[in-house]
């Protein structure tokens, strides 16, 4: 499997969906859905919004915060992928679901 460039401008949907600023990817028409994140009990429009709210001036603390946020984001995306797979519309992304599980 070839690597996927994860960024808001990715032409491959999963690459744009896995980026932190998914609202930017949505505005660029790279993804068709919103990927909100719930972090520490607060709902955010995407992982980038959560990071901007919680980031610290301390680099190590910011890295730990971003790690927590990314875990939350991937758990949400895994839920979406499982739902898609159960509806039999995953079409070619079953390997990605297996990797995330």
C-alpha cells in the first residue's frame, strides 16, 4: 500500500479526513463531511480547533495535548469507518479499517 499524504489539500479523501484542520479541508472541497472532535468533554469543529484552545507555551505539554487530541480524532474516525463498513459502502478502505483496529 502506497503512503497517503495527510493534509487539508489532499486529493485522496482519507488523507484530507485524517488532517487536523478538517474544516479547512471541507472548505477546500476535499472532503464532504465534517469531523468534529470531543476533547476533555468539549465539542470542537475539528482537531485543530481543539488544539488551538488547549495548546501551551511549553512545547512538551503541547505535544502531549496534540497526542491526546489525535487519539480522540482517530477514535471518532474509526467509529465512522466501522459504520461505513457495516453499511457495506466502504469500497476499498477495508484495509484502512483493519489498520485502525
